[in-house]
């Protein structure tokens, strides 16, 4: 059982009536396209997508809608855009800001298109939609009316939940200024049931300057939008949302989720959707900001990992546990190793298979319609070593380790894994994963008499031409010498790495030594013993 299964069980209990009616459950999540979508947002996408996937397994109709929010005001300038060129667009609806990439429709869809490119290989059942067309089609007209009619109740909810009250003349709406086209600088001052009166204030916010225009207009059909904490529950009602989680920053006591829940129930008379609060995704120990360019984007992290590993990264921990990702540390090697261990449980290669681990492996699989194939995999640390050895052929070494020729799927898998491991070695790997073969054994290797004797015995044993020059046979030979001489394991293993690598550790010793010729091995042992 994975963490997703108990959550789906709760959903089945709470939404039993709707499930019985065969109406699809609506799952929703969103991202404002103000900058590169950071990888933390990808966690929410995968959590919601995994719930949709698990519901599909049970034959429960559902629709996971993910909003590409292109209607919020531009309220920040990412470091990677021309500051002078884009400063003039501050305060405008995002969809009106021109693209800085030739193939994107507009500024927000530079990031929207990139996000869809990242998500597509994960195989999640997801339906992307944009916010602006819903406003322009009048889908929000009724909730805008309700919000303006009940502005006083909304102000009260703000005050009671967060302690941050709004002025008595505040209305929950921002109008697109008819003169300058900005939406982040307008303040509604009156509502007569059909039109709002507004002012585009020069100093309403510190990130944009209004034009000073005063006017009156209809708030409907895309002329205006609701503020975030009101718009969130409005979307629940407009789209019929049943399930929507949120990150830790929204889910805290007195936060936006609590405000949204009360507005939904008390103003819009719509039930608070089933909630799944989830923790932050930290990149090298820091929370990320898309608009400030802090941290890795979803695209950058997706480029570091094959889709299955990326999906596993997002689902391996429960939603209420933070994910810490450091490509320059051991995160990536450990992730590959965990995947291989989970596979051992799924395919019952482990002596005590655990159902929870097997289930996680199954959910990380990209295509739920087909079961995962039982493929032999070269472990990350071994692969990283082989790729650094110019004298080794990858597929040959893989076949030796498997003990048989690789099938076509295994060859393709090996090639894919090698691509990502090589990329990691070139860009992120710490020194402990980097190997260089010494041209000869170190002349200053400090060995005691016990070590010299054991290595001399090993030299004799390895010189026996009847000994197969293969990893398992060499490994067994070393252990026999160790037992015969009574030497401590590390005192015989460490010199074997030192004479080739100049360090105390390395790959599995039998296989490692088998990658060199018998003559080279004997020569180096003779030089130090």
C-alpha cells in the first residue's frame, strides 16, 4: 500500500454519493505562469495526477484539470528577462504581455508550454486549461456578482481568519483599466448591481504604477477578475471541484486555504473540496520562487532524470513530508538505487518482498495500462564507474554482470540510464564518484607486514591460470586468501583499490579487478608486496 491508497479510500467515503451517480470527480490544481515553473509545483501536479491514476484503477470516473493561470497581473520581473523591456508591462494581465520566445503565443505560455513538455512524459491523466477564456466566456459572472454583493461578509472572513482586515470600502475585484490595460493597479470603489466604479491608482502597489484613470464598466466577460483568495473558491464552484490539495504555505492556520474554505461555504454555498496538504520541495535546502528565479525549474530537474525517476522522486515520500533535492550530492544516485530496490520487491526478487515498496514501484511506472517489464539494470555506482573507464565497453560489462546477453529492452534501458548518469558525472557529481585509473601502483603505499604477506598470497592465487578471470571467481579468491591469512577485510580490500585508484573504496572488488588484465593485476601486486 502506498500513501495514495488511504487517501483514495477517504475520497471514496466522502464522495460516495457522487461516485455512485457515475458523475466524474473533478480534481484540480493550478500554477500562475509568472515565470519558469519551479519543480515544487511539479509535486502538486504529480500528487493530484497520482490520485487520478489510482481512481482510474478502481474504475471511478474522474477528470484532473490543471489550470495554466494566464490572467493574473504581472507582478514581478524574473532575472532572465530583459528588465527594461518588460518593466512597462508590470501590472498588466499576463496574457497581454508579449513572449520573449519566438514560438510561444505570449509571455505566460512560454512557461505553460515548457510545463506541458515536462509533464507529458510522466503519463499522468491530466487536462490542461487556461483561466482567461473562462472569464471571457462569462463562466465567472455569477460568482463575481456574489462576491460583490457579499463584499462585507468576505471582509469579515478575512479579518476573522487571518487578522488582516480590509478597509470598509474594499471590494473583492480588480478591473482591467480601460485606458492603460493594467489590472494590478485598479481599485473598485462602488458596485450598483450592473457596473463597478474604479480608479487606476498610481501607488496602489509598489511593483506597478497606475495611470490615474477613473471609470465605470461592467465587471463581466473578462473585464475584471477576482483576487486570489476569493477567486480560488470561485473556481471550485465554477468548475465543480471535488478534490484539491495545496502546498504548506497555503494550508497553515489562518492561511489562504482556510479563508477560501469559508468563502466557499458561506458566500458561494459550495462545499470545501477534499484537501491534500503537501510539504515543500526544497532545492539544495531552499524553497523556490518562480518569479524571482530562485531554485531549479521543473524543466531543469526533469532534464536531470528519466521520467520514471522523476515521478518516483515526487511520490516516494508522503505529501506531508518535505522533499530535499541536491543534484550535487547523493540525491540522484540514491534515487536510482531506490528504484532498483523497489523493483526487487515488485518482482519478488527480494527475500522478504514488501507490498508497500512494490506498490510504489508500480505507481512510478509511466504507463498504467501495461505492467512493468522485469529488466536487468546496471546499478548507478557501477555504471558511473564504467562510463569513466576508457578501456571498458559498457554493453560488454553489462552482459558480464548480468551473466547473459542483454535483451533489446535492457539495451535501450541501459542506454537511457547511461545518458543521465553521464550527464550527472559531467555537471554535478561530487569527487567521491569520480575515478581516474593510475598509470602504475603508488610507490609510497604504506603497508604493514600482514598486508604484504596477504597480498603476496593473493598474487600467487590470482596467477593460477585455471582461475576464471571473472568477477565472482576473483571475489571468491580474495575471500579465501583473507580467511587463510586471517587479515582484517579492509586491510586487504583497501590496497586493491589504492593500487589502481589511489583511494580506499571503489566498486565491488571482484568485478572491479576483472576489468583489468590478469597480467596488469599481477604486476601491480608484485610491485607493492
